[in-house]
């Protein structure tokens, strides 16, 4: 699930965003959608809801996106920003400038903005950074089906799933799931599920405006204390200490075992 904030005033765009979210919900996602009136409200809601992604019109009247986007992304670096506006007549340099600010996806109003296109752009904005960090660590280690499994677990981080439920979603039983993970020297299902939830938590904690309790609530941990205990159990560090020592990247390093490192080194020779 992602909490999605939308700063857009064009009626046709708002209707298409609604339809895209309904497509996501039909596919099993449980996204929450909040509409905001201006950049100030967007920043306030980002703090209150621990949102994962925002959709903004970069050409709203008033404060320019070139000023507001860097402020937003600097405070919430894990936030997936999707710009949705009228780019007709805009130069390629202007578009590249938006991406250089930290934008992860773009949609052109009345051009490539059918609900399916918006849905795909949303997925890129929500999962792009986190998936790239994790899957880069697994490159050369895990086969495609395990990479897909982990990408799904990262997307299901709000749900404390059990191994049986995860196996069923992939058409396996628990023993088959355990065997697939054991074959590539990855943790057993119960540990991998928690690890993926902690990766999401660490990603959210990169934002200075979010507390451990806030992140715990958004990911359905029992409390901030419970989340802190999970970090210590899996990493030997509390959440803030982990963030000072690499955060998401450190968690990925923990997943990569000595056997994996030897494998990658041999392939690089």
C-alpha cells in the first residue's frame, strides 16, 4: 500500500488519477488517496501521513516547481515524486531539469495519461528507488523468480504476512518456497518477510520528518518499540543507529552472505 498525495487542479487529470487508483485496487493494492490544495498542504500531509508518493502538477500558478520540488525532496528523499502536467511546447532540457531535481516519473496531460499509463508511472514512482537498491544487490545472486518474490514482498510491507500466504500467492506451498530460498542461500521465508518490512521502514526513516512511531504505524508494526526491537534483532542496531550506518544499503549488505560475495567476486574475474 502507498499513501498517495495529489496536488492537481485539472478536472480531467483528477478523474484519470481516480481511475488509475481504482485499477490498482482491483489488482489487490490498498492505496490511500489524499488531495491537497497547495505546496504547503502537501508538505504538511507528507509529515502527517508518512506518504510514499505524490503526484504534482509542476506548472501550478504561484510558487514554481523548480523551487518547491527541491524543498520537498530534500526533506523527504524517499518520497516518490510523479509530475503530471502539460509538457507540450516544453524543451527536453526543461524535462531533464525536473528529473535532476529527483522526480521519478512524468506523465503528459492529455497525451500519455490514460489510467493504465498513470498506473505504470505510479508503480515506478512508488517502487523505483527501493527496488533498484535491493535488486542491484541481488544481481547475479538470485534468479528472476526470487527477484520477483522479493520485489513483491517489498510492495507488501504493510502486511505482516505469514510464509504460507506468500507461498500461496506464487502458486507454491511453504516447503517449495523454503527450498527456493535455501537454494540461493537467502533467509527462510519468515525472516525474509520481516527483512523486507525493515527495508521499507529504513527507507521511510531517511526522511527527517518521520519518527520511528510514525513509520511503525504506517507499516502496521505494533508500536515504535516493536519496530526498534525488530531492527535490533536483525541488525544488532536500533533504527537511528542503523540510519547513521548506511540505512537501506546496510540492510542489503546484511542480506548478501559471504557465499554471495565469493560468487560475485568469481564472476567479476
